[in-house]
C-alpha cells in the first residue's frame, strides 16, 4: 500500500497537471485503487509511477480508467428491480414521456437491465435513458451492449429473481464467447461523459439511479452529488442509491419519502 503522503502528492499533481480533482474521493478507497494500479503495472517505486502519470497523458488516462471503474452486473440486487418493476414503473407509465438517468453507469449492465424492464412494461417506446460515467473506456463498452457470454447464466437467474417472465436469451445474440444485446434496447439510450465531482445538471428526470458510486466519495462530495440529483429530479420523481448509501445527511428529509426496504426515495416537494 502507498503512504498517505504519497497519495496526497498524487492528488495534488493530478489536479495541477490535468485539472482533475480526486480530493473529494474517499481516501481509503482511493488508496486501495492506486496501490492496485501500481502493482498491476509493475512499478517498483511510487516516484516512478508518479513521473509516468505526470509526463505521459495516455498513461494518466489509463490510471483514471482503472481507478474509476466500478463493479456491476445485470439485475444486481433482484429485490431492488422487483420494487422498480412492481411499484415504480406503473407510476412512471402514467407520464406521456419518461426520462431516466443512470449516473456512474460503468459498463452499462444496469442500463440494459432497466431497458429490458421498460420494454416488458410496454414503456420503452416513450422513454429516454441517459447513461453517464466519468470513464470513457467503460462508456464505449456500454455503448456496444456487448458482455461476456459466461455471465449470462448468472444474469438470467438475477432476471428471473427480479420477476422476469420471458426467455432472457431472446434479448441478445450469442457469438464467440460474447453476448450482444438487441439494438432495440440501445436505441433508447444516450451515453455521455459526465463528472459527478464537477459537472452540473443537464436535464430534468423522472428517475435517477446512482447505485454504489457515492461510497467512493467523502461526505462533502456525497452532499454535493445528492443536491445535484435533487436539482435534476422532477417532483414525484424517484432517486435510487446503493445498499450502503443514503440521502439522510445531505438534504431536508421532508422533501423525500423513502419506499419500503429499498434505497429508493420519492421527491414529494
């Protein structure tokens, strides 16, 4: 593991050389991820790694990609998707047009999960799903809708546990160890780079999903991001976070009503 002072040097240098601010990321998480990159790329000393980051913009991009990638899967936490399917989609379905935002979408598994549920609810035709991430590399993967075929058995089980009734394999074409998801799903998606640390609101949404991203941020940045979501969410819209995340300390709680059991809040005023 790198030393605390080395981590601070890296944060300061990245800001000075590239204008990117890691300062509000959780130090423990950042330290683990930077240490992993250093080991992965075979650096023997921190100063060698730091020099490479400073003077090689391509390597800097690689480091950011490695640090900001999040673990994701289709229909992760099936109980969450069951609530979305049974309680939220019928309410969203009363609207003439539905805008959703997946913030920190990573490689896009959860975006495709949502598109499948919207299709099954007969709502996909009147939806637009905005999928954003800071990491350009994972966004490219998400745009293509291509995932490892070996994961489909697990994803199919998640799908069924989340109330899916169809043949899951009808949503993709299998070829040479990959699963390519249907174009019909991707047509309703807009992929774009967006930095939750520094970028502002860009639309009004009926549902915002940002699951297991805030855990990597410190308290002040968590508050900033929750307020960004609040600004971006229509009244009576829904905000969904990860299992260890909350809006409790970031915003006036009388503005939101939490749905039973799951980390989903409805903006009531």
